[in-house]
């Protein structure tokens, strides 16, 4: 059903307009979510990481894993 709708939009020349509207809607949602996330992280980055990444608090595993996870989480960039 969805594929038929996509084909119909394409054939009617409405697909680019439809896609740009969808992208704009998702971009606005993503911007609001990131703003909320940045606000929460700025309050206390360490607490945010601990709350979201329990592995950072465990004693098991290699110590370098925690450093890799912190880098992947990008907590330094988010908090800026």
C-alpha cells in the first residue's frame, strides 16, 4: 500500500514536495529533541552519562571500554 502511494506521488510529480515536507517536519522534531538533550546534559554531563550508560559504572570489563563509550556518546560535543 505504501509503495503504491510512493509510485503515485512520483508519477504525479508530487514526490519531491512530499519528501521535503517530511524532512522539514523531522528536522524540527530533531532540533527540539537535541535542544532538550543539550539542556539536560549541560546540567550535569557526568550524571547524564551514568544514567544513560550503566556500563560506565561497572567494575567489569577492560577500562578502555569506558573511554571508547564516552567518545561514542560524544558527551563533550553535546554539552557545548
